[in-house]
């Protein structure tokens, strides 16, 4: 479950936008499969197979990213937000297809934010608090999720933790073809 930028980064961005700073342009990779996405899906595929997992709940942060778009909406033109939303949905569908093709289990895509009024952080913890799962599969950056569920008083299943490199490839500089949205 990749998470959005850190809450501190988002607060900093919103603060700077509120102070009048502008975003000149936004680059969006045409292909959503960076090193992090390829590595995590391959690792999850291998883990599901090795551990004999039959059902996997998978949360891609579509609604969480939509929430971020709503938060920055006052600072952008409507057509820019529509473009970003279109890319978000397109990338979400591409990732879902890749996951379905690679992971040999009954994959149920879940959307915690659809069902309740909650924060982005709450949505990440929701599966540990509300689903009967045998094992959590998290990347090192996401260890705070089951930890937060525990601090909220929940009993969590064992968590398989993966580390894909230091620095984390989630923050890699993407190479490839980009679309540029002028702001």
C-alpha cells in the first residue's frame, strides 16, 4: 500500500500554496510502474506464492489521492485537476491490471475511504482494524501502519516486512516519457 507524500510534506505544500507560491508545471510519468511498483508487486507475488496465501486484500490509494487533489483544488484551475484526476484513474487501472496478472490469489481491491468519513492515515489502518487477515504484507516505509493499529489497541496478524533498498526506490527519479501539465 503505497502512501501519499508524508503528512509533513503535504502540510508544507499547502502552506506554501496558501502563501501565494505557484506550481509552474507538473510532470506525470505515462507509465505508473517505477522501480518501487515493480519491486513491490514482484515481492508480493513471490510472498503470496511462497506462503500459500489464497486471499489478498489490496488497497491502492485511489481515494486517498483524490482527497489530496481536493485539498489542493483551490490553488489550481479546474482543467488541471481534471487532467490529474484522469491520470490518477488511468494509473490506478494499470496497477490493478498488473497486480491481477502477477499475483496468483483471490485479490480483493478495497477502498476504506468509500465507506466512512476518515482521514488518509485512518484509511491505511482500517484493514488491520476491520478485516480478518492472516498476514500483513508491508514495505519498510509502511511499517507505521500495523504499528498504528497496535497502538490503537488492535491485535494484528504477523506482518511480512520487505525492504527494497536505501534510499527507498519509492523516491527514485523516474526515467521515461512524461506528460507535462503547465500550471
